[in-house]
């Protein structure tokens, strides 16, 4: 990279203003008690917080950040989306932002034609929730499962689809092409699957002569685009999880006394928190680099995405585990929100490819093969 191509990864004033607005909204609509109540017994039967989703989409227009203005979106970049995901990660918000406003939207941006354009406008407005019908664990360059397309209809079953239970439309690969399928029609059955992270539920989807609208004949390119954006920007969500865990743990260890002194003053705990701070700082650099590379459509975007996931996934899990342990007995309770962050971090660590899979991909991209 030449000197003229070097990019500024610091947050701009506009990005900080966006962060403040999103954090304030989440403080009003997505406190820990509200999230716990929803996953225990959702009042409307939905795994998603529809009121929060409406506030994020109708009130702030965040669902359309990646959609060009001429298509009804905000015409922003992946950097702004990354800021939103950091805050959603901090709150473990039960909304389909990553799956709909990022992965499904990016996949549609890789398609051409009126069907894709119409769907993009609907997703940007937030009135429609979309989901890519590819297993959550599939990495950007991995092979993915599809279904059969016969006589204008889809047949088959797909499993491990994130946020399918709350989606209005699914983007479904079939026989090399990509189709849009409305979930409300007959012939589509969405069956919830057991999920570690109840704020991002998984489901199996069965298609039995389900009507479908073709989006593109080349599903591979569009799906890879969506999955790459998901993997790269998931690092920002993982950063938000890690930052919350570090901040809350530092605060708690300053307040919790043992032997007439704050437990945070003990040397062993200082070392553990200092190590965690270093990891979080490095995760921020990797996540910001990935978001900026996508925003700039850089030739290094694949490398940046693989690097971010290879590092950030483990940091989020480590931060959540340390938070659980250093909060002591209270951290083990259902009422304390640390378990929400631990479950999201664990589930995220296998989303869009494991850290090990991304390390393999990174090695191939930079021609640095293992012996």
C-alpha cells in the first residue's frame, strides 16, 4: 500500500455522533432486563424485538445504510454500519440487523434486475426483513448447500439459518441461481432449532413447491459477497461484546471489596484485565480495518475480513469468559447479563466460518502455507 492509499481508521465526528445516537436509543429500548424477558417469554411470539427494530429502521434509517440513495437507502458505508454493530453487540440486541441489513442487503447488491432493486428498497425501509438461506457457520469461500428448483418452485430443506424465524423473505440458492421466497406463503415451513444464543435464533427451512422469484443466475458470487460482508462486520459486533465485558468488569472490580480493599487492586486481576485491554485494542484495529477495506472496495478486503475474524472471535469469547469469572458469584446468575454476552460471543465464534477456517483462508490469500 502506498502512502497515498493509507487510510484513517480513527472514528470520524459523524461516526461518533452516530454511536451516541444508537447507544442512547439502546439505553431506552434494550436494557438487559428487557432482553432477558424477551428471550424467556416473548410477548408477541417473535424472537426479535420489533419495537426496537422499528426504532432503528423507521426512526433512524439504519437498515438502509449500505443501500445507495437512488435505491431508497442512506448511501453510507461499511464504516457506519460497523459503528452500529459495535453498539448492538454491546447491548446483545435481539434484532436481525447483521442478517438483514448487512448480509441479505450485500447479497442483493450483488444481483441485478428489478426484483433485487425492489427488495433492496424494502429492506432499506425496514418494512421487510430478509435472511440469506445459507447456514450461519458457512465461511465466505466455503461451498454452501442449496435446494432444487423445478417448474418455477423450490423443493428441499436447509438448516442452521440465522433469523429465519423472523424473516419476511429468504434469499435461497438453488441449482446455481439465487431466488427470493416469501415466508408467509404456503410451501414454506420454518422450524426453530435449538440455539445457544437465543437473541439470534436458528431455524430449519423446508420448501415444498414454494414459489420463487429469480434474482440472479450466479448465486455463488452474490452469496460470497454477502458472507464476506457478514464475516468482516461481525468483527465489529464482537468488538462491542468485548468492550462491554471489559468495561463492566473493570467497573465491578473497582466496587467489589475483599479484605477491605477493591478486588481490582489485586495484582493478579490487574494483569488479567491489562491483557484483556490489549486484546480489545487489537480487535478494534482489526475490525476497523475490515470495515474500512469494504467501504473503500479495497483489493485487500478479503485479507482484512479473514484477519478480523481470525482474531476478533477469540477476543470476544475471552472477554466474556473473564467477565463471568471476575464477576464472581453474581456473574453466574441468570439475572446478570454477562451470560447473554458469553452466549453471543460463543455463537459468533463459529458464524461465517471459525477462526481456524479464516486463518487457513488468510494463509492462502497471502501465500503463507503451513509446513
